[in-house]
């Protein structure tokens, strides 16, 4: 059993922290910006509540975070009451936020200078993956730190991979989001085309999902998309945040992402339709509106 802290109890962090407590068997202290959420977690799962990230990190072997963006991450790490001010020598900070590779490298350097380790470890699998403890975790950092931390991450993961040095986890998550954007747009266009052609979408998907067109998105989202229901996953607002990170990184490294840039604009259209909190499959709603 390790002494663990978890910072950020959103739709992903809340169940991830619970898996660390129950499946991992660790002693877990939680922090959340909205204190009532942390109080609710402790009431449901036990453990301890901290009033600041610094208090949460005090004396811990492993400190996890899952917050909104780069600015939120900096606030809970190097901010006035940030966790980095209390991390003990030899501890590991594991960041599950989808953030920039730039901030990952920045925080890894700060951690090393202070005598502890940092892993950028964004996740994929959505709310359902977090709740079921079957997330995919893409890690950037040093091999020895990864080896020491992997058994702890196992509590909420199905697949864990060390992708390279600091920042590599975030870069891999960018590729994940780039691929998803294109897949969802393609699936949306396919369903839209099928409807216009007068086909039975369920019959179409039953056949094509077993061939080269098959994907997780098709298997898990086509029914809700066909029913015009878009509250089953990752929100459009968050996807635009992630695609913005991808496009910013592409500007730095010279990659060409024409489809990603186009789909990002399509998601902007969905936001303007009032779909900011719809899930990413709502690209179909934009086509149906046209």
C-alpha cells in the first residue's frame, strides 16, 4: 500500500481516485477545487480530504492530477499552494490531464530540480473507461520511474505504455485525438449519406462494421448518433481544447493537419448550435442541420 494523493475529481478523476483506493488498496487523499465534490468522494470511499494541493501532496509517495488544461495544471503544481511545494524527495507526480507537451516538459524539469519525478500520463477511454478502470494510459518519462509507478497506475488502466521522455505521453494523446476526429467525421458523413439514400442504418453498420470500415466509434456510437442523442461521452468543448493543443503543436513541429483543422471548425459550428456539452459524435447534428 502506498500513500497517494489525487488532485481533481471531475468525471474522470473521481472514479480513477476510487480505483486507486479500492482496487489498488492505497491510502488516498483527495483535493478538488470545489470542496463539496471532495467531501462527497470521502463520504463514499473513505480516505482523507485536503484543502490545498500542497496539503494533499505532503508526505505522499505518488501524487496524481487530472484537471482541465495547462493553466489548471500549473495552478495545482507550481501555484501558490501547489503540490510541488510539498513533494518529498523520491516521490512521483503523475499527471493524467490532457495538456501540452510543453507544460509536461516544463514540470518534469521543475520536478527533477526539486528531487522528485514527473510523468505525463494522459488517458483515453472516456468516462466509461474511467468508471470501469480500463483506461489506456500514454506515459512520458524515465524508464525507472515508469517501472516503479506502473503497478499503481494499473488500478485504473487496461493498457499502459511508456512512449518516450517527458512530453511523449502528451504527444501520443494528440495523435489519439487527431485519429478520433477524422473517424467521427467519417462516421457522421456515412450515417448522413445512408439516411439520405433511404438505407436502414442498423443493417448497414451490422455489415460494414465487420470489414475495413469498422472502428470503436462505429461499434459504440452509431446507435446513439442515429437516435440523435449526444450525451454519451467526451464533450465538444473538451475536444476543441484538445484539438487546439494538436494544432498548436503542429505549428511548432511543422506537421500538416488539414483534416484536424477542418474538423475543429466543424466542432466550432456545433458549439454555435448550442452543443458545447454534447459528445463528440454530435458532428452528425451539424450535417443534419445543413
